[in-house]
C-alpha cells in the first residue's frame, strides 16, 4: 500500500453520515477531494455535501465491498462500526485510523487496559460480567460509582450511577445485563480534552487543550484556553502523543481528561474528530476536520496553531430553535441539517471567538 | 412574497456550478440550508457539495421552471445568465439579487451609465456599435485604450488593447464585431476592491477593501488591508453603499476600483461573491459566501469584521500542480475540484493570514 498522498480528485469514504461526517465532507471539498458517505439511515446530514451516498447497514458485506472499491481510503465519524465491517472494508481499501484503534475504543475495558499499559492514569475500574462481579466491584471501588456498558455508550447512554451497594441488582437490570465496567468517581478540578492528530508518516500535532463543561452527560461547552495552566496543557499534549504513537494511529483523536490534584486521568478516547474540537473551525486556519482529512489522505498535517481564543457551545434539542436570535449575533453558527429535533440531540453549535489572551 | 427568513432545511437554488457555487454551497450547509445547483456543464465543482444538481442549459425553460419550483430562493454565481432565464425563474421563486442588478452588470454600457448616474466616476468610455463609432471614440478618448464587448467578458476575455488609432479595424475584428465599449486607460496608483452586502431589509455591510494585483487580466492576489489609506477605505465603502442601495440589491457584490490622484474610479461591478473576497474565509467569522447566503435567505447579515490580516493568491492553471508544496505550509489552501487544468483557469487559491497590523 503506497504512502503517497492522495491527489485532488480522489475520494474519501466516510462511515457514518451525521454532523461529524458533514463537517469532514466540507473539509475534504476545500482540498479538492470528493467524499462518499456510507450510512444505514436515510437522508443523513452529511449526504447534502457529499459527492455520493450509499444507504446500507453496517453488516451488508456486499454493500461494504462495493463502497470500499469505489473510494481511495475509508475513514469514519463513528467508532462503533462493527469489527466485521472494518475487516470487509480493509480487504479493498486502506482504513484509517486502523483496526487496532477501533478495537480499543469500542470496548471500555480494552480501552482502560490499553491506557494503563502506557502508564497513564484512568479512573479506578473493574470489568463486570455478571451480578456477582458487580457486587465484588462495588465492594472494592465503593460508591458513588458508575456502571457503564463496555460497548456502544455515548452521550451518557448505556450508563447508570450507583450511589449505594444495595442498588447492584437494579443497576445491572438498567444496563440490560450487558458486559460492563464499574468506574469509580474521579474527584476532578476540571474536565478538559485534547484533540491530537497523527499523520501517515508518524508526525504528531495537537491543538491546544480545551476546558469542557458537561450537562446531563452531554458536552455543553468547550473554552480554549479556558483556565488550564501551561503545565497541564503540556502534560495533556504529551499524553496524547503517547496514545497516538502506541496505536500507530492515523487521523484525529479526541481524548477526554480529568484534571485532578494527582495529575491527569483519561476519561475516554474517541478515534475520530470530536465535539470538543469544533472550535478549531473558527479559531484555526486548519481545523480538526481538515486535519483528519489531511492525515487519512496522507497529506502533511497543519501545525494546529490558533489565531483566536474561542468558546464553543452546543445547541442541544430545542436550543437550535433559537436560530433567528443566534443568527443575529456575529458568531460562528453551525446547524447540522437534521430533519427532526429530539431532546438531547445535537442540532448545531455556535463558536464565539475573541483576540488571543 | 414574504420577507421572513428561510428556516434551516430550506433550499437555495444556485445558477452556475463553478468554484463560487461550490463555496456558496458549503456556506449554506454550515447554516443548515440545502443547495440545488443548476449548471449546463457536467460534473460541476459545486455538484460535489450540493444536495441536488440539475444539468440543463440556461435557455431550457421547462428545466428552469422545475428548478425554481423545487427551491425556496434562486441566486447565482455567474452574472451572465440570460435575462430570459431570470424571468422564467422569477415567476416561480424569488430571485436575489434581482433582475435590475443582472441587467446592469451584464452590459458594460448600462453599467457605466448607471454608475455615472450616481455621480461616481468611471473610466472615460464610449459605446461602440460599428467600425465608424470606434474611429470616433478613438479620436475622442485617445490611445492607449481598451475595446471590450458589452456582454460576456470576464478574466480579460472579449477585450483587446488599442495602442494606435490605425488598429481600429483589427481591434473590431478581434472582438468579432460585437457591440462594445471603448475605455480609456486610467492612470491609477493601485487597484482595489470592496465586497459589500445588502440584506433583505436594506441593511448594508462591507468588508474592508483589499488591494488587488492583476496579471494578464486575471486577479493574481488580494491583500487586506494592503497599502490602502484610511480615507480611501472609507470612500470605497461609502461608494459601495450607494451602488447597493440604488439597485435595491440583495446579496453580496464585488466592486473593482482604481485609486487615482483624483479619487476612486469604478472599474467593474460583479453582482455576486467575488474572487477578491476569498480572503474572508480565513480572516472573518462570517465570510462573503455565508454573508451572501444570509442575504438571499433573508437572514440578518454578519458585521464584516476581520480578526486577521490576509493575503489571498490565486492558483492559475498549472500553479495548482504544486499542491504538495502548498499543503506542506500551514495556510488556507483551497482546490476547486476541476477535472481539467487549463492555462488561465482558476484552479484554487491560498490565503495566508497574519495578526492584525
């Protein structure tokens, strides 16, 4: 497989057609690259800005094969693509980032073991396979703690908080007896994330870490630089480089962190562009979406510098109904073109920039 | 016809599918609006980022009618749409900017008369309908001068320089005996342009004027703020407001100017987003493309402020073949996705920003 950069006119295949795919497709178009979206749902937001769309399920091997044969490289906006789909694709086109990153990030237990193997801290945790495991784990980790399914969790779904060891049975039922991990609560000072990228030739570039605020388990806002100290910023970037290199990663990754009195603790890694990196669209010349496209197309990465400070705020559910008021402000307004507004659904975001402090 | 803003999910119809249509489509998508491109040529660059494409000629009334019926507003990236097409469209959807702007800008003689009617200077000129007109005009205006067809000229096409009155006949043949204007040369200190916008409710917003350099009749670069003095910047913006208001204009307009010892002289007006406004993508939160979409969709305009200084350089013909070198630089690289490279063809551009001086 050649490491030569894909020339303009090449096609990037993207698994998943939501807002991340939409912003990736726009970034690819800026560089003269075409995109082809593969998405099980109809009328995906990314389809409006892509040269081609395949509507098929992630277990349709014939469709996956046709898709991979029609594109020059495959990437994804969504990490929970079945491993079988990734394998079917990899037989026909390079898949970037590769299988190892998917495998690790799809399973909370594997992810935590992997991060620990790099001597990077994660929250105290135990794998839980049955009610008895849960009881033992609760005894060891204590409460409050959170029971999370190992697979397919995002935006606070597939998790339940346990405040008392006697709730073990209810909690186990709440996650439908799925293989899980029990995580101890982390006493953090702030939440932050770092958006890192690694190119095909191994170079690593990070954006400045941002300070995140979550509400109801969903990202509410990211501020850059926020109140993050210089030494914490450096620690976050070094940690990101370690993770990217260990996975021989190609593309952009979002790493969510807790800042504690004892240092940084990894909360979660996402092998894709990340909501907490949306501020880069307005505040950087090369944003996280173009950076990801550059990486998977084998192009050199941008330097990740920002020209402005930024605060990104998500528009969740009905918050996007205020688009007329938001449009009256001279800010970076983004609406994702989703047909239906639902509570808790990410409908758009707005980024407000200010001169670098 | 209601003046209410078009809600997200609405469709903007765009006549013309080149790079301007492509960047307009991207801007519309950011705001949750869909686009539908109407273009006679196959595989238009804008088609890769649009929800729908109609391939039909500008005199196909049935196709124009179907197109207008399928969209919520019609705009264009190309001002030389036949008046008959604009009329067919206007029967089914609002066309913004409207017929008057098209009529004036499609005909150099009408454009110059219109600008003069606002007490704004243009280069000395005469309408030329036959070889005898040309001889009289050459005697009055002198040489060197430029003979330009009244219609369908852009990027230096449809024009011929006359350095001696004895070349009248050759010049007339060179423009294929088309109705024309003879323009006197303007002794200018610099070329500049102002990108102005007018909203549906009449508000006018301008970006800071940029200093332009042309090579072989094609824009080579735009620098903002360039070496333009504060008073000239103010004059340019006032002049733009006058033109936009006089046309009851809706959308973005590019106005090319000469700065002379006697003040500003209008060279050309373009009733659309303009190459000399591409720098706004990297240097402003709301760029000229989003500004145009906001105007034609009846949304409030952004304030036109820039956070950075900028220099935009076009990539003409084979210059875009250097994409690997250009990609290695952390600059705003744009490639238009054109299938074929031709000498003189605009293939992309690059914008380099720096902190505001």
